[in-house]
C-alpha cells in the first residue's frame, strides 16, 4: 500500500512538472487536469506525511477515495478549461483545510494548557492535581496528534491560498506578503513545525511543547481576527 501511494505521488509530481514545463508556468489553475491533480496530490501528501509521523487509524479510508475521485475527474475533464466549479472547489479546499487546522490547533492549545496546569501542580507537590486532567504522557500525546493533523491541514490551506494569490484571484494587493493575515499564518506555521518535530529532541518535549501549542493557537486566533477585520481581503 505504501509503495503504491509513493508511486502515485511520484507519478503525479512528474506529470505536473511535465505540464508546467510545456506551458511555462507552474500555477495549476490553467486547466482542469492540473487543478484537479494538484488537489489530489496535496491530499495524498497530507495522508502520507500524517501516517508517517503520527499515524491516525482509518485516515486513509476517508481521504484516499477523495483522491481517486479527483484523479478520475482530471482524466474525464482534463481537456477542458476550468469552469467555475474548479475555482469553487479550490476555494472550498482552502477554507476547509484552513478552518479544520484551526479547530485541531484549538484542541492542541486547550490540551497544552491542561498539560501546563498539571505539570505546575505536580511540581508544587500537591497530592490532588485535580480531576480530569489526566497524565502528562497522555496530554502530550493528544497535543502532538492534534498538532500533526492541524499542521498538515494548515500546510494545504497555505499552499492553496498562495496559489490563489499568485493567480491574481484576491484583493490583497501587490504587497500581500505584508498583510497581518499572511504574516501571522506563516509565524504560526513555524511554531507548529517546531512542536511537530519536538520528539526529535527529547529536551524540547513536555512543557516547552505545551507552551508553543498555546502560543500557536493564540496566533491562529489572531489570524481569524485579522480575516474578520478585513472582510474584503480574503
């Protein structure tokens, strides 16, 4: 199964590179084939990365059928130029992954705060740390699983949003990279990248991971506030 997944990803990337070379641009919204292949590739990469770092049981069964449907749609509608449904689908994927990532980060931030409270209670040598907080190991595990899911969704949302911006389908203006929404999203992505790879360095685990999870969620809240304050700049 893994060999088939990696082979499919490699072939999809090869086809997209081939098409991008022929038309002189890598932006995927020029035709139905590239747009749908790109969406399927992003979802396949999401599954591959998530299952390799922090496996989620049953994730393949939900995501891979969608990937296959996108590939079939690319084969059927590949010769036609994109209609409104392609742009709508692209925008839909961007919004779903962005808000889905925010929901996962909300869980990570809440559990990270619980970890900090439980850790402080144990350091103070209190015999009754409080009901419902759970062990530090379980809280850390839930935090890392939530961050893994949220990080993958945020990455897909950021990539689709970047492509949308480069296609000129936004009102952010020429200095889109300096907008608070973009800057906060990039900083949050970096923070969660540190959290996600914290198991590589044992000294970075535990309390520091929980603190970064809370900080990252605060940045995500800042992104949502920036979007609401700039309704015409999405």
